[in-house]
C-alpha cells in the first residue's frame, strides 16, 4: 500500500471502510495508466504549491479522481471530496482514499438527493479556498446559499460542458464571484476526454449493462458535439449503423460529411435499436419519440444530467415496469412494446461502467492539477470570470502525454519559423 499523504480524516461519510484494500488496487491500476499525472505529483511533492490550501472537490469518486486527490495532497493541499453524481461513486475507492490516503470523502454509491446535497454542504463547511466542480454543483450552492464562503475563495475549475453552461449563465448575469478555469474546454481535454473517453466508455457502459451485439444495430446518437462524435465513431467501429440527430446545422453538416445518416429524432425514433443522448439539453427524447420506438429499443444517456431522456414521459406511458438486468429497466407500453431505459437515464458510462479509462483522465486531471496550481500562483490576479485553460498548460500536458507514449515529433526549423511569422514572404 502507498504512503498516506494528507492529514488523517475523521469526518468522512462513506459506505464501507473495509473495502479499502480493493479500492487501493483500483487506484494503483489507474495510476499505472496515468504517467503524466504521476510526473505532476512528483513535482508537486517537491515544490508543495498548495501548502495549507483547502480544496473542496465535487467529482466522480473513481480511482482516477483518487489519483488527482493524491496529487493535490502531495502538493500540500487539504482536500475534501464529495460525489458529482450519486451513481458513479466507487465505494471501494472512497474507502481507500479515506483509510489509506487520509483524504476526507463524503460519498456513498446510490445516495439519495438529500444525502447528495448534505455531502456538498459537508465539503463546503471546510471553508475551501479552491473549488473543483464537475457539473457546477459546488459553485451553484456557493452562489445560492453559501455566499459567506466567497471572500476566502481564490478560484475554481469546472470539468464538464454542462457545468460550463451554468457558469456562463452566472457570468452573463454578472454574478460570478470568483475566477473559474474552464478545464472542460482545454484542447487536450476536448480531444481526448470527450471524443475518445466518452466515445469508448459510453459504449462500454451500454455493453456491460445489456451485453448486446453492436454489429448490425441501428444506433441513434442524439447530439453531435465533442462527445457525440466520439460515440458515433466508436459505434461505427463496432459495426453499428449510426444515425445522428442534431439541431445545429454546422454540426449536422459535419455528421453528414462524416458519413452518417442525419435525420430528426422523430424519424430516427422509428428506425433505431439503441438511442444515446449526449446533448447537455433536456427532453431530447420524450413522449412523441417513445410512442414511435420499436419493441426492444434501448435508451441510454451519456450527457451530464438525467434530464436528456424524459423520465416523466416514459413513466406516463408505462403500464408495467421491471428490472430485467441490473441497471436495465423494461418499460412495457400499452400496446405491448418493451422499451429499456439504462441506469435510470443517468450518465451511462459512469453509472453502468467505470467512466473514462485512466489514460484519458491522465490528461484531464494533469491539466486540472496545473490549472489549480495556476490559480494559487496567481492568487489575487485573476478576474472573477470564466477563464480559458492557459495555452502553455495545454501544450505542457500534450507534450508530457506524447512523451509518455514514446512518441517523438518534429520541430520547426528556424527558416520555417520565420516563414510562418512573416508577411513579406509569399508567392
Ligand atoms: N459521459 C461523459 O463522460 C461526458 C464527458 C464529457 C461531457 N459530458 C456531457 O455530455 C453532454 C454533451 O457534451 P459535449 O461536450 O459533446 O457538448 P457539445 O456542446 O459539444 O455538443 C452538444 C450537441 O448537442 C446538440 N443538441 C442540443 N440540443 C439538442 C437536441 N434537442 N437534439 C439534438 N441535438 C441537440 C448541440 O447542437 C451540440 O452539437 C454534456 O452534458 C456534457 O456535460 C459527458
């Protein structure tokens, strides 16, 4: 077992401390896939940039997150962690974080909404100087009920697109009270996390839950953004026939050019076998779509919140429901058709799978850790608004990742550099 980095926690609220050994094995395996974050941790351990800094983190409580917590603790931070989704918590990882790494964790798999918000309250009670969000719940509560905490906060970060929508709304209302770095929009993150991470892990979650053969299925991907592109790409790679639904003409055009069938959801509803929502929007699959779906259809959501598939509409149409496999609920319609909702419409790659592979979170969390360091090193200098990830951080993370993969690249010659920066040289 590895060394304890932080002060021993007494106030954690987790499901079962006896799971620590299994959790530690998970954390160690994830770490083996996270060489970039490990390098950052080694530097933090030497430089201690977070000495005495209190950090509240609301993230999926997974083995990859555990390695981020370890990295921050190695840098001197006092970290309190709660879950950003009630279904994604790995109880064994939470146990190892508390028992082996001395972190403070408030998260239980499957916790009800009251417990979820009580846990958010518990990490905020620590009086954080930095917030880490994955869905803007900490920042939402701070700006709503806990404005007393604002003066002490140096800044925060946001990990996901849905959180960015909430933050930008707060900023547009002139209410964002401290600087927040949009880690969700880092160049490396969008490329690796959204496309390859969400793409692979969404299908992995669906396959674990259903054990269906994807080859030959008609898979409808609703939303062709950074994540949707990845889901579509991987579904096609598995032999599925992919249909894309969009509301944005540019994205729709891109999907057409990428070779997918593009059509309105109402048309796709009649055609699809598997429906996957990744829009960040609500009710993208609703009553009129359920009414048209074929018998046996499978519906899953990979967007952040469980609002993309209208559960009230589905319940309304349901005459009988039963759990036919873990996380697969069969809804029988009045005409006998059976529709299957996975993981209660919650983010399927986390609820039915293990979320992004460590290799993806390596890049994400390395950028996250470097952005947090940026906030501390520039305390008092950053304006209270949404900030992009500084380009040098993106480049540093990409460089380290490339190196860790054993890949070498070229560099510009002096002549090329001059050519690319001059206006005098032309035809
Ligand atoms: N599951 C994961 O691992 C994971 C990872 C990252 C992000 N996310 C979440 O996935 C969601 C999408 O993220 P993204 O980065 O791809 O966002 P994005 O903004 O790049 O793409 C969303 C797309 O959905 C489209 N859309 C919106 N409403 C629609 C509707 N009614 N019908 C059809 N298309 C519609 C938009 O036009 C856009 O092209 C967000 O909720 C985000 O937080 C999940």
